[in-house]
C-alpha cells in the first residue's frame, strides 16, 4: 500500500484528517509531522499523540517540526485569536482527552520527511494541512526529494474564491507564503486542495449526532470536538450551514483523486505584492508544457461526505 505522512497543526479538521487517514485501507499512515497554526507546534504534536491513542493507533510516530514561519524567529509564533475561536484554546474544541503516555520521536520532522522520501519514493504521499514550512525546509535541505516523493497533496490556498483570512489569502498559506511558494515552484508533484473545494464540503450537527450514537469513546470525542467547530462556523460563516471539511478532504483526495476535478497549472504565491499570500497561476511558467501542479476546482460533495461518515464511523 501507499505510505502517507500527515503534516498537521492539529486543530479540529486536522484531527478529522487523522481519522480519515487511519480509516483508509488504501494507505498506511507512517508518521505525523508537527507544524504550527491552529495551535503552537508543541500543542499540535501533543494533540496528535493523544488522538492516535484514542483511535487505537499508538504505533503512529509523531515528529516535532519547525515551530515558526521561514521568515521569522524560532519561538516567535503566536496563535491568532480567530484560531482559538474556531479550534479552541487546546486546538481540539476544548474537549479534554488524556495525554498520551508516548512522546515525540528523537528525529525531527524535516529529517523524517527526507528519509521517507528516499525509502519509499513514488509510494510516498505527503499531506500538509497547515503551513508548508516543514516540506519547504526539507526541499531546501535535500532538493532531490522534489522528484522522489510520489505526490504532495496540500490543504491550502484559494484559486477561484476569496481567502478566509482576508479577501485573497487562505490561513495555511498566509502563515508562510514563502514556504508555499518554494513548494509550488520546486517541481514536485503538488495537488492543491483549497477553499475552492473545501468550503463546499460541510458537516452538520445531524452528522456528528450519528457518531455520538455509536457510543465509543473515540466517536464521542469526535462528535464533541466537531460540534465546537460547527458552532464557531455558525458565527464566522453562517451562510454555509455547516463546518468546512478542509483537512480531511485533502487526505481523501490523496487517497482517491477522482473525488475532485483537477486543473493542471503552474502556480506561485504572491510573497511581496499587495496580495501577499495569494495563490495564483505563475505567469512566468504559463507557456511551459510541463505542469507540475494541479488545483482541485470541483468536488463530488456527496461521495466525499459519505466516505467521511462511513470511514470515521467505522473506526
Ligand atoms: C485551514 O486552516 C486551518 O485553520 C485549518 O485546520 C485548515 O487547515 C483552513 O484554511
Ligand atoms: Ca490544518
């Protein structure tokens, strides 16, 4: 089977992404690397350890990643108030679950990614659902891996719709536009799963009630945590009628790309213009025959939400 690495700023939808990956027989989750965003990197790795435990998968190793953007100082990152509002102070909807007795690995995320790229090559799928800081650092350290890793499927960006931080940028890209731009231009096989599709895929209280009814500790945790997130969306995006399934959609596309319609396009990120953080077609590479990126522009909503309910419900 394919090997998957998740790179997470473990908030609510990142936690849904973990469950989706673990519930997908098509892939083996070989590790979770930590990034910052919804929470501090250390809180994210703590959440990832606790969540893999509660899902009965303590074999999944968790690695510490870079804790700050590629243009800032170590330790300088501060969680935004809006992130706390959407994901809770602890990132998982302020639901209390026991800390894992396990600890993070000795090896750091960047070295783990490089090693996995050399070990698994084409069979490796790397899925960042936070800022792209770790993969950019790995690509800088070992540029070869751009052509080794089978596919990189990111949650981030917005091509055809406005951003969610402001009119032009999406949260993950906005945290480290330079890192995303580096990844987009690296020549790696990158698929962008952005707000164009993730804001079409929603979950409601009726869905989480089905998990709660399963009666297991994990299902109750997922229901309570996701309800916090749905409630936040009622305030921030009342027109949607549910919460955006950003990160689990990226995992689902990594597992089965036929869930979305993909546009072949070479992308870049605005790093120094007035729309810093905007993901847009790269005019310098518009005539290139080789397109290194794909952007999801449409999604089979019913099939994806059905898969998510079935897979997470079966855990
Ligand atoms: C993305 O930002 C984070 O808050 C979410 O976890 C998701 O990865 C959505 O813009
Ligand atoms: Ca995320």
